[in-house]
C-alpha cells in the first residue's frame, strides 16, 4: 500500500509540473526595445524620460521597465518590437464619451484612445459593449438627475456596484447632505466620482472629496448667485435662449475674467484636489477658425447620422442662425478665457471629448480637446498627463502609466509629442491589452 501511495504521489507531481509548464508556454511575452518612454506622471511636470528603454509585457500587463543595459532575461517565445527612433506613451483615455458601434471603437483606436469613461444618454444612445477590438469601457452611472431620497440613492449605488459601474456622475439635484452621502457611498463601493452639480456648490463638492468635475459651463456656476445656480439645476438642458441656462451663459460671457468672483472661484479650483474636465470640444465648432473634423482620416468611418448635431460636412460648421451662432461663439470664447484663469491658479485637468454630442466625434474630438487645453496654457507633457496618468492618480487605476503591474495599453509614436502634441496622432504601433493591433484593418470596417 505504501508503494502504491508513493507511485500516486510521483504521478501527481509529474502532472502538476506538466500543467505548470503548459501554463508557462501559454503565457505571451512581448519586449518593446530601443524607444524613448515619455514620462507624464502626476501633474506633467516631471521630465525623467527613459531613452534606450525596454518594456516587457506578459499577456496584458507590463511586468518590467528599464534601460537596455539592464535588459531582462527573455523566454524563447518572446515577441520583439523594435522601437528605435520612436517615442512611447500610455494609451490615451477619453474621460467622457460614448461608443455606439464598431466603427466608433475603430475610430477611437486609430486615434490612440485605448480607454473611455463610457456615457449613455438620450442624445448619445446606448454603449456598444461588444465591439472587438475596442477601447476598455469604464461605465458611468448617475445619481441626482432627479430629486432622490437617501434610500433611492443607496439602491442606485448597490445596483451600480453589481453592474460593474466604475464612475458615478453626481448631478444637479443633490443637496449638500445628499452629496456627502453619495461621496461616502462611492468610497464604500470603490466607485469614482465626477460632479455636475447645481443645488450643491462646487466648493462644497471639492471639500467633500468629489474627484473631478465636468464641463466648464457647469463648474463655473459658483461664479453666479445661488438663485441662478438653482434655476439652472432645475432645468439644465434647455437650448432656448431665454431659458435659465442661457441667462446664466449670458451672465458668464458678460463677465470680466478679472472680476473678484471669477478670481475667488479660480483660487478655489486651484487649491482643491478635484480634476477639471472642460469638454471644450462641445463648443469647438463655435470657435473662429476651427478645423473641419470631417477632413480627419478617421472621419471616413463615421456616419453623420450617428452624431448629435453634426458639423456640416462641406463647411465644418453648425448650420445655425446668425443669432444662435453669435451666442454660442461668445460662450466658447468665454469658456477659454475662464479656463485660462483656472489653470493659472493651479487647476488640474482631465481630457474628455463629450463625444458624440454637439458635433463631437469619436477619437477626433479628444485631440481637439488637447488642442484647446494647450490653448489655455498646458504644456505638452501636461497634455499627455491629462489623457493618461491623471486618471490613474485620481481613480487608482492600473492604467495610464508605463510601469510594472499596469495595463499593457501602449502607443509607439513616429515623432516626439513633447515637440508637437499633434504627434500623438502619428502612431506607429498600437498595443491594446498586450496585443498589437493592425491599424490598417481598422479603416476597412
């Protein structure tokens, strides 16, 4: 009997060893070598880029990063990608966007966007979660769109946690007490928070720990009176020029940026820990001398019928009446002016396109957003950070940095984005979840 048990034990050890060898054989290793890794960590002010670098990937994770003089020992099945003369950044993150179909997913990827915070709405439609290949979607839930009780808010968070909601949009109708309650629930369920407030001030949101705010025109409400903010919160989406929202807009663009209310709010935003996501792209088409987005290469994938209020394909403009266009242009210019003030006072930024509302387009509009963030003063390293590492820092994601244990979403660029932020579009190789994506195939769908 003892000999029988010994033989069984030996066979078990052999079986386990074979299983272990099979697992090791099935692991996929990729080495990216000789490129320059652009460091865009935290606030974009660090400058310790890594030349003659290597990045070792195991399946969908980065496992080692360094210089080639300390190159790791490689397994026999390691795929080698030579990035000599190239520049390497993390895959870009769009902080506020929708993916409606496979062509949207392809347009994002061709633009270097490997992750989105996915927004569903009546105007944007439903998220298309079965695209393949696709950026990773961090789904966005919401509370406070209507007046809710504590019990209703708690039930919404519980449901969101069950449905793998990553971020909660905290909206207009949350009172300060309910906002505090919502932030506490978000911490409990490990759900990130973005504020689009009204009945609560943005200063209150910052003090309570809301991690980010969206839309310049929304988080500038603190400049107005409480009465005006409450009126906007009651009816935030009207497009009538005599609505509470437009009366507030008209108040904003009549302000001098040096007004004490603007300065005080800018200082509050700069002193707070919340990130700002202006979504400039919503009003990009209303700025003088903008580009026609339909002339971008990836635009050939997009059906204008899928876009909310798309630009005219011939002119690149909205087909507005002269009066309506005049008001939107004033608001767009004021938005730039206000954000310059916020940035000068120390505000930190996320890049989010708001795709696909008001003519914003998948992939294209994230680069528009970066263009306009540059216009308010961000340097190119800060711009890269706004679409990568800032999200990792705010939400504790293992994404948006070239570091061990982070997701293997990587852009290998032909030219240095620190010289020109437009070089983020000049993609030589796209790595998505550890897999090299055929870029030319993405244009064929």
